[in-house]
C-alpha cells in the first residue's frame, strides 16, 4: 500500500486535535522529522483516554505521513501534564493516562501532590488519603488543624481563642507532618506527609 493509499484509507480518530488541548501530547512522525519535515498531530488525552485510543491516534499519524516507510513516532510536545511525564518522548501510556485521568478529576491539587510526594505517586486513593484541602491562608489552615486535633479543649476555651494569633501558630506551629504547594494561584493545597 502506498503512502497516498494509506492516507486516503486512514480515518481520523476522535482523539486527534489540531491545537494544543488542555491535556495532550503532540505525536510526531520520526521518518518525516528525520527528513526535515514536520508531520504530526495533537492528541487530546481527555478524549483518547485509553492506551488503545492513543495507539489509534499514533497509528493515524504514521499512516498519514507524507514520508515513505514511516514506522516510528515520538512525543515532541506536551500540554498540561506534570514534569514526570512531559520529559518523556516515549512514555508508558498506561502510567501517563492514569496520571492524566487523576489530574483531570482532581486538578491542580493532584498534580502538586504527585510532583511533591515521595516516589511520584500515581494512586488516586493515596491522594485522597493524603489531601487535606485548599486554604486561603496559613492562618486558616492553623485554625482548622488545631480545632481538628484539640476541638474539645478549644471549645472549653472559646472565650480566649479569639485572641490566638493563628498566623503565628502557622509560622511556628509543629505541623511538620504536612506539606503544601501552590501553582501561583490564590491560596494553597495541604497534604499529609505521613
């Protein structure tokens, strides 16, 4: 089958996008690239959400290549995925899609946890166990933290808790079993580290 015939017979998969999707990968034909031509397509990883669907998109890019003998691909760009995936030209698609699905479901909170928790965790149930919540300030987290740990005692001292400097508690408190992060937005996300 000639390249022209393969191109004519190739049906574009639903996951192919002609722009950089929110969560995506740019699949490039290596035969074209090595011959000085750019041929590829963006794959929307929220649409092509299984290994089989991604493989259909890869096969389509190769089948529609203008370069004879095209067989191989590489990921030449990523959109919306964390560093642990975006540094790869040939990712483990099952692992990448698990991570992307969790980011799609939990957003920035999962991505920050994944990048900062030991071992580049992928298990969303570990995330759900570790995630405490999003807070507007350290003061808000400190108040919630001590109310959760010492709620009954704080209720008995209700008449003096209004005078507690919760910002100072945040700055000096023993909350080492937590870590937090933000991607530049307002507030931050807090996670248990043990």
